[in-house]
C-alpha cells in the first residue's frame, strides 16, 4: 500500500511539473489584450426563447429521489374523467364560494327546494320503521 501511494504521489508531482513546462506564456501585447477584453458591439446577443412550460413548475432532485410539482396545472372539478373511482374535490365547496346565479336560476332553485321539502314531509309521514332483532 505504501508503494502504491508513493507511486501516485510521484505521478501527481511529475504530471504537474510536465504541465508547467508545456504551459504557454501569457500574451500581454495590445492585440492579445484586445482579444480578451474587446466586446463585439456589432453582433448583439441572440435572445433565448422563454420556456413557458417551466413557469410554475417546481422540480427538485436530491438523495436519489425526484419531486415534480405543477400547481398551476391542477385539474378543476369535472375537467378530468374520473378513472380512479373517487371524485375530484370541488374547489367551490372547499373554499365556501357560492355559484353565481341569475334571478331566474335563483327562483328555479327556490321552487325546487320547496318541492323537495314537500316530498320529504310526505315520505316522513308515510315512513314506517321496522326493527328486526336477531
């Protein structure tokens, strides 16, 4: 092990010494400095197209896992067919927001609710509860 580490140290020292010998001398002439510091004013930088898909995306990778979240593209209620059997939550109900009604729609809803109350009264009056004990 000592021989291997000594050989590695020797190669590192020899490689850096060889690279120092091969290095080019710096050019401090007027042309050389102009090449380094001159800016071409006649060729403007080309604008990069903006990637709109990355606007609201949170993409995080660490420790061998990747988390990808698109909050702006979350589906609203009824916009995606229900394939899992569970309904998508209704954002209007979750936030307590009421639907905007026209006067005609409001009258129709009120008439429908009164009709439902009448039907429930009749059903309760005629309902018979049967308790079976086994």
